[in-house]
């Protein structure tokens, strides 16, 4: 998860998972989920 740089510092690696897009972000939980679309999606299955 971390890269150790020549100067002794560390930097985070990219973490695979959900893409970060506008709106609700599954990766961080930031944003507002679209509840109407969620319920519609559940009802469709």
C-alpha cells in the first residue's frame, strides 16, 4: 500500500476498487446516494 521514496518518505499506492465519480462515492462514502434510483434498482431485480 505504500511506496518508500529515496528521501525516506512514503507515498500511498493506488488502491483498486470502486471508481470515484461525481455524486455518491462508494470508495469514501462522500456524497449523497440517489435513494430513488437505489429502490428502483432493487425493485427491478
